[in-house]
C-alpha cells in the first residue's frame, strides 16, 4: 500500500512539473505577443504623426503655388 502511495505521488509530481513547464512556456508566448503588440501600436502612432506632418507640408506647398 505504501509503495502505491509513493508511486502515485511521484506520478502526480511529474504531471505537476509538466503542467508548470507548459504554463511557463505559454506565459512566455503571451508576454512576447504583448510586447510585439505594444511595439506595433507605438510604431503606428509614430507613422500617423509622420503622415500628418507630410499632409500639412503638402497643403502648405499647394497653397504657395
């Protein structure tokens, strides 16, 4: 009976370790995705500002013609 308990607990420990490993992997994937999303949004804002500046420059140049 005691051997069954030891075997069962070791199997449970192995499964728990596997689940923790999977969780950490998934957490890493999610963190990476969030970081890329933040960078994309930051780049999007910068590009929008550049486009606005260029549009203003175009309007100013067309007004001078």
